[in-house]
């Protein structure tokens, strides 16, 4: 597993931190680190590297492909933890997977083609001209990975204006693309559960404690699919029970320590 890109990005974001002047900018750095640790903990550092290197150059690649829409509908209906927000292909069309788990409702939304949208290839991927600050979430508002992505990108951009180091600029780009990667994988709910595990670990003891990873993996194999979002300890480290929605795999994802996530915000 090639972890150099993620580890190097994490180190460089510590240097970018000196350009942060607001609590929102420190929050953006913390959110970026969290996403990178989420990808790293899932064992997808190599896949992220490939995604990063072809970003902006390769065409949209669906997460999964099906011969017919009926096959895709059957897959979605029977999936224990559908990849909410991911793009799949059914026959010749692309669809967005919608899993409104609060409403226990799933569907496939067909994506309009460039011709239907009236766009040219040159217009696709252009940065929006509007640089206005996105709205802050209201207390109790439902988690949205895309909303977190918008706010994080805005605050990273404010810092980016003062960065001259090519390496730090590339780290900021990698931080932004980490959100695209996780959304491409359809892991909005995985990130939501991971964030909740990080929060609960600060005040609640782990549900289970194990001496070795093998013991923890044996326990995880007995859990339902997907496993509930609980925190367990393996030796001195904490892990969140998770699920790879694309591959249908149960996971144990290491939780970063407070020093790994915290910024120098006052």
C-alpha cells in the first residue's frame, strides 16, 4: 500500500497551518486531516493516489457497472449499506445512488449527459466564478459531506492565497481531492459514522478491548452487515467499526489521536 502521498500531505498541511487566521480555516485543516486518515485507515491510500493522479484528466469512471437498469435496481434493493452518492452505470446511462437512510428509501437518479445539459467538454470542470462564503451549518442540521466539502474548500482557498510553496499548494489540492475521492466511493455515511466515532471516543470508553488485531477481526466477523458504528480498542489504539460499501467488507478503521487531528487554533 503506497501511503507516501497521504503521509506527505498530512505533514505539509501542518506547514499550511501557519497561514490560518480564523477558526473556520483551522476547522478546514482538521476536516482535511480527518478525511485523509479515513482513507488511510480503510487501506485505500494506493487507490487515492491513482485517483489523485488522474483527477481532472480522466473521464468519469463509475464505481460499478450493470448490463441493465433492472440489475442495478436489484443490486441497490438488496445491498446492506448502499454507497450513497456514488456514480454507477446501468446499460448506457450513469446514475447517482441515493440511500436516504433516515427515510429508509433508496433510488437511482439518472445523470444528464453533457448534451442534455447543454455543456461542452471545455466547460466541464471549470471553477465557479462565485467565491462567496458558503452557509454555515445550523445546529442539529443533518450531516452533509458535500456541505463540509464546500466549506472546507472555501477556507482552504483563503489560505491558499497566501501560500507560495509549490509543495504546500499541492498538499492543499490533495486535501480537496480527498473529498472528491470519498464522495466517488459513496462513503458519505461512512465519514459521518467515522466523525461520530471520533467524537464519542473523547467521552465514552471503547465498547470492546482486544490484545491483538486478530482478536478484533474475529469479533468483527460476528457483527451484522454493516456493523454498528462502535469504537473498540486494540492495545493502546482506538478503532471504529466501519464498512466498505463498494466491496461489502467490514472494516476496523484506526481513529487518529488528538495530536494528529488538532490544529493550533486558539
